[in-house]
C-alpha cells in the first residue's frame, strides 16, 4: 500500500547543535526556523527533532522533566508553534521524539514517587528492595556504566534506570502510566505534529522476575533478555496504536536496539497495527566486540552486505525499513565506512548512494549532507556525552584499559562525533553561533561547510539533493524489490532493484584502488540510463573499471 511516509526522506535535527539564534552557544528553535529554507532546498519531506522538551540535560534532553513544555534554552512554546507553522508552510512535516521508557528524575511524577512507598505515584516507576548484603536488587548494568539500580534514601529502596541515574525507567505495567503517556501524545498530535520517533520503544516491557543477567566475566549482568522486546511490548504498542495513533495520519518510527527481522515484522507489519518502521542496529554493531562498542575493530564489507540484504529481504512485503547511516548516537559515516581524508567527497557520495538506493525510508542526519566527519578529542575534557565520560572512568579505573587506548576508541566511535556544531560557513564557530559553543566545532569547518557546497556543482550537498530528487521522481526506488549481487566481494557492493520490467542497478566500490566489474547482461547494452554517479562516466558496454569509492546507478526500462 502507498503511504506518504514510504515516499518521504527524513532529516534529523539535533537542536542543541544545529543553529544558535541568540548567541548563547546553544542551538535553538529560532535557529531551526532560520534554516528551513536550506532544508527546503535540500528537498527533504520530514523533519525529526531530537527532544526539545524541558529537561535538566543530563542526557541532552533524553531526560524529560516536563513533556508539555519547551526547554528554556531552546525557546518557548510560541517558538515551537511558529516552527511547526513555518515548516508546514514549506510543505515539510514535523516529527517529534517520544521518550517514554524513562523520564528525568526531576519529573514531578518521580519527585512524588520517591517520597513514600504509598505515594499515588509510587508505581509509576520500578522500585525494588536491595539484597541483604547491601547490594542492589539484581546485577544488571546500565547502558551508561555502573549498576542499573540507584539507592534512594527516603524509602530505602532502589529504582531502576537503564540509562543514567537521572533517567528512572517508567513502569509500563501500570495502566495509569500508559494513560498519562497516551494523553500527552494526543496533546501534541492535536497541535498538528506529523508523528513520533520513539526512543528505545522496545525496552518498555520488562520481564517481571528481575533476575540476574549473564556477566560474561564483566562487572555487571546483561539485562537484555529481560528488557528488550519484553513480554508485553506488542500488547502495549497495539494499545497505543488503537487509542492514539490510529486516529491520526502520522508516521512512527521506533528505535529498537537488538531487534531481529522477525521482531521488526511484528512491529511494522501492516496488519499488526503497531508502528510504521523501526531503526534496527545490526549494521551499527558490526565493529562491536564482546557486546562492547569500545573497540578499534573495522567492519568487513561482506558482513555489511549480509546485514543489509537480510533486512531488505526480511521486510519485503512484510513491514517497512528505515535506512540510516547516522544519527546523534553514531560516529560520522564518512569516517566510519568511508575515507574522510584522501577520498572524502567520493566516499561520502558513494555511501549515500548505497543507502538511498535501497528500499525503505531514508534518514539524513544533520551535516551528513555536507560530508561532515568525526572530530578530534584531545582529552576526555573535550567530551560532553555522559555515555563516553562514564565509560572512560569505569574502563580506565576498573577494567585495566589505559587512558590513551580509551581515548582512541572515543575518537572512533563516541556519540559526540555526531554532536559537534553544524558547519554553516567558514566564519568563527562555523557560523553556528557568535559565542563559544557548548561543544567545540570540528577543526575542519573552514573546508567542510554549507556555504562552500550549496549551489555548488559536484558538492556532497548537491549530490544528496539529486538522490532525494531521484527518489521523488522514480517509484522504482521506493517500491522495487532488492537483490544482492557478488555477495563474496570485499570490494564491491552491487545490487538490483526490480519492479515489473524495470530494473535498477547500483554499483558501489568500497575499495581504494581500481576494480574491474562486468555488468550483468541486461545492462551491457546501450539502452540503460545513468541516473547518478560520483565520477564523470563515459558511455560503457560490458566491462567497467571502478575508481576508488566510485558509485553508479543505471536504470534499464
Ligand atoms: O538510545 C538508546 C540506545 O540504546 C543507543 O542508541 C545508545 O545511545 C547507544 O547504543 C549507546 O552506545 C536512545 C537515544 O537515541 C539516546 O540518545 C539516549 O541517550 C538513550 O536512548 C536514552 O534515552
Ligand atoms: Ca541559543
């Protein structure tokens, strides 16, 4: 079935780092409004904003104090209404982040909950007695290091926090909690927003035994089997859909770490009435070792292709994929899967081609359309992210990792790589702000910035523009089925998309030297049309030589 969100391209904004309008070094809503024309020129259909709600910012807004108020640093509700109106005026839809696995510990619900065991809000959160030896209820580790339980003096019990201590997990078993959340969602939807990206939505249902997890020799137990895709998650999402989402023409995308294609079929199947699509993590985990992201492993192309193919085939006709390389939690794609030095522009464009020619809804993360790269963290003091800072301290003091080694991992994989200010031009602070930003600007901003690329032929920005146009122009890019060619190649990622008589051939080289390739028979004639390429191409017949990180897309009618 055709749906607008299948034909859309989404652009993610991390408001803190996008554009500062009032010179305090922090991005804000008026800053976003001032760049709507830039986004319109890029051609995207939907904007997703990372959290803009009132928050003490322990985790940059993913710790919400009040779901129905705007973070002071970002502006006011009037600014938000203006942003929504201005976006809609340009034909751009607006999607907000829904963070309902947890709240801030400063949310009024938690302030009440912690007061006494018989407080009406006590069961809004997950409380447990410690063990007799002064240890927490179980051995679970938090995603942000340390135990997932925090002792609270007032009632001498522990509360569960899968993320920071300032992000207590909500108790979805309690129907009152679910009602509060549904009412809040309705309030935003009635304002006219166009959907939600749902933060760790596959963690909301916890297995109620709260038993210890496997430690694998580490400091803490792994809670995943008891909290990921938990026993009631589909029941809760069906309820949310029935009570709220089904009443609006909106899009939903659930963030679902560790979800398999079978899970995703259940979350996104058309007859399931849960979500439209999910963010899967398999391609983001290819360099992880022993469950830890803090490594210096490099990915193998055959693994990457296998993961993408599994998801393309797994959801074909049975759900819908989201396509992403980047978001606010991941390092920059050109540094991670390309070469951000010698083949910077070529590899940025090749990676974009590889993703945008697949089936699913593509997401572009701010700055990706400029080929923004990882930054350099000279010391832990340059980092702002609670995840990296906590991991640095835990691993260097308790796990025998040297500070130099840890800093090397942080440079490679930390989330702050995505969070440096958007590079608008070559002026001071990259045109992001007139004041020192909350996190340092990437040192390469004089070379890599929007002013140097908008309306510049051959730029990474204009290449993204073209990819978006192609998707809007050719339904085959949206709807055709996917097939991988050359599964064994460690150099080329080649795939077809087929729809009736039409076929699309995407050829991407991940190699740093020339690679010869023989076109499939059908494309060896001259009736094919070159839709896009990142190098100048002569007309060709059967054999082609691909240059480093070359990408080409041919259409055969
Ligand atoms: O992320 C959840 C999540 O599991 C990961 O993306 C996580 O941040 C990463 O794997 C750590 O290595 C979501 C948000 O996207 C993230 O920014 C928040 O910090 C987190 O939830 C808590 O709300
Ligand atoms: Ca500001």
